């Protein structure tokens, strides 16, 4: 897609990029009237110290990983599986059995790393036979799972293993063994595919959709029966239950009279996910990673979706109102207003405390993509000022949303590298930097407090009640006594 | 459901709340409510417990690997490289091959880590990674002025067959043209081949150590120093080794010294780009050819380099054991003394005496305790011996990476003390877990990956080795040397006291 003509003012041209000027097209200042879109979703310049991850990370780690009751087999050398073993705080309430009468200590999706551990001979001779054996063995060793999800990586992709064929064979054998059909899905997203982890989100969406459609066709018993349906069945798409965000999200919809059939994919059971095409409305939270499947379901099953945000007061209220408006039920609309009123009342005293403390503070905001626009309003609600925004893997539509929601003149950097982050922290001097785990230690070394914006510090942060946790962690970041010791000039 | 009291901002919540109760609270306290206050009922994956198929629990009887006790080969290479001053690892692979290791370093050390990526995409898979390499090296030199670039290959670049050595020749020409011929004096490039399907992080560190000395070491006049290749031990461990050397008045070259690159003070102002001030200097690596000896503290993570220096420059190599526990530290100190002619100093004898004193004070707590041990081969082997020295019985000893010496080491220690543990040399944690859960075990010594096993088996865990990311401060502590032994002993005993002794049996 063509990048609109945009001229970055000289004073915003970061010094560290003088030798790689191609980076300047990734920087703009926001404008509500005429959105400025930086060059985005294009390949990273080699050697530029990007913070991006790979497609496999997006596919297995972000979107696939939260599924709660499957055996997830990573077809790769052991490292790839290890890196996603209990790393992301995508929690679930589904636990495997640790023994008779005893459940595991961590939810099933985070408990184990299951891999084919490809060796040199597999790379030379192919790993398909090994993958098949591994899947069947994993099924015997971790009983009770709903199905098997296979993820490919650079290694299995480059050696050209036909994992789909293997999955079909495994499916056949499992059906014979169990006397019932067991889904075995493949998600093909080798790390070096396309631009970033965003590619992996896309891959998971499309491939899950295709396999779901096929599975439902072949096994109609996995669809929701007519008599089980209710007029207010919804699915929440694109929430991964970070730090139990769903403990706040789901009850709000239940309170206004919806039934949440499934969450794609936060802590969800596979068979519930297969029923998403049976709902009346999809409520789409992460519009970067999951618009794909929402569109596909809309096209394939004529189920509409609405875009929502569950952060802060205004946006969460709008999510509830939009849902009620969609159903056109007067009762639901009244309930929504009542819930909004109660929720605001419940958090106002605490929120006032934080507003008082945080008013006028400057925030640097660097997350994957969507949260940079989800959180513009949230920062405004706390009376804080976003001084710069950065996204790892955002696309044009994310930047449009940021432009729309941010105040004018916020400096945006697409796919920032380490050096740019350092310079922005120095140049804009934010009071706090909302960022991820890798970058937070860099910011702290420069004396800037941080809040982990991927997995949170002490979440959940979503919806009205989570907003207080979010405000508290920002407050604790800025007001921690440690910062006064850092500034003591005698010890510089 | 318990009666809910209205809460005001100052009232702390007693007990946890169900999701329903939480959402019904009329007022959210100023402190907010986090998930540790929320009661979330676990749902079993299936209604009834189904036992796993016992016949394929041993890893030798299956293809699938469940809970590998090892990470990828490039990670080890990056670990060694970030211990070198102003060295930037450049990963010839996809972005994830850089981001995941960076994430892992940050989790463990709580420090920023600069690692660059060649940013492989499909075109690299088709046309090779030459262009990525050249552009990447150029950008790094331009912006970061590194003194060393450690080129780390990964699965993808090795499968597509990138000729890195050839690329580098081209890169030098390009760099000379842009920066002048002096760039060859200002920058060193070390190539480390680490396709993950050929080994684990342990082998990756070993490969890196070998590549560094092979590329850089040069014969000059004898320097009267000893080379130390620490292996993947903590910054605290490295400081302890330096402390011992100082007490012995021995000059040393500490290779891959992460003690001041992965554990740095927060002091302002910082220079940009951020570089930790520490790390092994290139001059020191060059000078390793002229030392009295090379100590590879972890034989599996330094054997290659030590052997190379021995063969090429006649610098004798001493391969382990890791100086953890009394016997191993004694051996280290004695060998140091023999090689350098420096006597074992009074201070060292006192430090040893303090460890021995602590052991004499605590054996009633440790004797007879059955212990399961898990970790990288050299740490697991050394920890096994230390457990024996405390009168504890090793029951199941696990190394995630297959090692030539691990089983032998463990066996030798256990035979000396009369124990017969099950030894897992390069299996997966799933089979070790099975033994831990079935045997009566009092204590686990292992890394953060043992937390779930510890909780499920109801056996307390003492954290040691790579990786510990769920508790703070471990990376700053030493486990090696006599003082490290005293720290580890205290951890072990206090953990036993917490788990096994009612408070009134501890008070006296």
C-alpha cells in the first residue's frame, strides 16, 4: 500500500537514525483531522535492533497458545517450544490432572512444552514420521485433551514437512483408538514468514477458520444444537485473558443479559471455539490480531461483529452500549446503563485518588499495536499526556485509530529499534514508559519507570474495575521512592 | 458465599473473592484488586483422572519430548557473547531467534540485552541471507560502533546453507570502503555456528567459547595469568571466582564475564547507545594464548576452547569440576595453587572453615534427606556431590543436555558416598518428574522449570542453575566457592526447616 506523502518536521528526526534515513518514514506526528500514517507492516532493516518477534511467536505464542485444553505440539528443535513454555501470562482455568484427585499447578496451556525436538538426521531425512509418532505418544502421555494443535517453525518449514498430511493420519488413528473424532489442527507459520508476529496472528486466524469450517462440515455434532441456542449468544474475539482480564470482561456481558459462548482464544476450550459460528454477534477486542477471523466468520456465516475496547471508562461503556444497541433490546439497553452507572460508582473514589496524583504526567507508550490506541483514551481519563507512541507490528488501520484517539502532535514511531527508544526517552522525558519486558529494563537503566504493558504488573487491567489496578500500577511506577535516590547528584 | 462487607479505601480484603463477588463489590478499594485476591476455580481438563501410558514414560521409548530441560544452541552462543565488552551478537536468522533469547535474558537477569537480528524473511530462505548479513553488519557498525560482532547462526541460516565466512569477506571489503582500512583494527568479527538441531544452549556456549579463542587468541609473551571460562553460571558466581583469585593473588583472564554486563548498576547519566561498562576485553581474549592454564569451570561449556588453547598454544586445560561444594572447590583451589605456585591463603582457609562450620551446625537437618536434582550437566553434577557432602541422598539426577562427563561425575560422587541415584543424561523433564513424584523425595534442587513439579509432588524446591526467573536476586548470588557453598547450604537448610519442621521444633 502506498504511504501518504508526509514530511516529518526536522526537530523530530531522531539523531540515531541519521545513518539509516529509511527509518524516518516510520515516524509521524498524529493529526485527528488528517491522519498521518507512518510506513508500517514492512520488513525490518537488518541490524536495526528491532523489538519484533517472529510469525511463530504470533501464531503459537499469542493467538494459539491460550487455548486451554489441547496438546500443543511444536514441530521444531527443542528451543522454539521452550521459549513459549509458560512465558506469556495468558491464563486459563483449565488444568490437567497431576494425579488421582489432584490438578496441575499451572493451567494446561502453560504447563508443558511439547516438541518433536528435531535433530540433524530429521533435518536431512524429514521429520514427518517423527511428528506422527510424537503426536500419538503425547496423546497417550497427557490424557484428557480435547485435540492436538501442531505448530510449525523455520526448521520444519524449510525442510518441507507436510504436516497437514500427518495431522490427517493422526486424526484417523486417534478416531480408531478413541472411537470418536479428535480434531488435529495444523498451524503453519514458520518464524521467517513475512513481517512480524502480526503475520502469525493472521496465519492462525485463517488456518483455524478453514479447519473449523471443514471440521464442522464433517462433524455436525460439534455445532451448537438449535435448542441450545439463545437469542443473546455472543463470542468475544481477540482477548487472550492476560492476567485474568476475562474475570472482568465476561461478567459485564452476562450482567446485561448476553451469553458468552466462547472467547477466541483466552483460556478457551477447543469445542467452544468450534461453536463460534453459532453465535449472534462477535465482539472484537484485539482488532489487530483477530479482525481476520471476524471478517471470515462474517463472510462465511453472516455473523456480524462489533469493534470494542475494554480499557478505561468511556470505551468499556461504549462496548456495552454498542452490544445492547446491536441486539436492539430495550431491556438490555437499560441494563447496560444500569451496569455502567454501578461500575462507575464503584470505581470513582479510587479513580479520583489516582487522577489527583497522575494529572499532567507524561507517558511514553510502546506496545505491540492495538494497545497504543486502546490506551490513548485511558491516559486521557487519568489526566495524563501521551508524549510519544510506538508500535511493534501495527498496520495502517491501527495508526488511523491512534490518530483519531490521540491528541494532535503525538510523535509516533513504527517498529522502533532500541536506539530510537533510548533517544525518545531522553528527548521526551516521560514520567513513565508503558512497555514490554525486554524494553522495560532498558528504560529503567535510563531512570524511567515502567509498567509491563503486555502481561501487566499486577493485573487484570481490563474494564472498569481493572482500570483501578492499571492506575495503581502507573501510580506506583511514578511515585516509587527509588527514583529520588537515582537523582542524587552526589552519586552520579 | 460469605457475607460481603462494604469496603472503604483503607480496609484490606480478607480472603479471596470469587469472580462473581468481585464484580459485585459496591466499591473498589484504592489498592485495586489483583488476581491473587480473586478465587478462580480450576476446571479439570476432563472429568476423571486418566493415568498416562507408563510404558512410554522413559524418553528412550518415545519420539516426543515433553518439557525439555534444554534451550536452543544459539542462546548459549549469545550468552557467551554478551559477556564480551562492547560485543553485539548478530543473529543470522528470523526476528524470533533474537527476540526470544533477549526475552529470556531479561527474564533471568532483569537487565537490558542488546542483540541484533538479520531479520530473515521468505526472500532470505529463497535467495540466502547474504544481503541481510551485509546490510545488518553495516548498520550495526554505523550506529553502535561495537568492538566485536559475534555472528550467531541459527537453524534457518544453516539449513539454507549460508556461507557466512564468504559473506564476511565481502563485508570486510564493504566496511573498508565505507570506514577506511582502520576498521579492521577497530572491529573484530567472530562467527559461531549454532544450528539448534545440532545441540543445546550448553553446546552453543561451548561452540562460542571455541570460536572466540580460535578467532582472536594470538601468541605473545607469557602473561602469568590463568584463563577462566566460567560457563553458564551467575554474575554472582563469577564475582566469587574473582574473589577467590584475588585472595590467592592470582592474575586472571575472565572470559565471557557477564558479571558486569548482565548485572549493572542503575546510575545516571547513561551514555547512548547503552553499553554496560563491563565484559571481557578483546585484548584479554587475544592474550588467552599466553596464559598459564585454562580452567573450564563447566567442562561442557568450555571444553572446546580449553582443548583448542592446549593444542594450539600449549596452554594446559583443566576441565572442571565446577567449584561448587567442598570437594570441588578444594580441588579448584589446590589446582590453582599448583599451577601458579601461590599458596592457599589464610583468608581462603577461613572461608572454607566457615562453610565447614555451617555444615557442622546443620547436618541434623540435612542428613538422610532424599533429594532430586535437575539442571545443566555441570551444575547438576556439582550440586549432586555437594548434596552427598551434606549427608543427603541423591535420588534422581537430571541433565537436560547429554554430556560426556555428567553421568560419570554423578556416579563417582554417589559411589563415594554409597548412593545409587537414577541418572538422566539428556532426557526430558517429564521422565524425571515421574520419578520425583513416585519416589519419596524431601527436596528438589533445580531451576524455575521445577516449580510446577515441586508444587504437584508437594516437595519443596531450592532454586539453582539456569534459568531462575520467578524469584529475584538469585542471579546476584554465588553458589560456587566456599561462600557460595555456605549460601546454598543456608537455602537448603532453611527450605527444609520451612517445609519439614513445625515452628516449635525449630525454636530452642
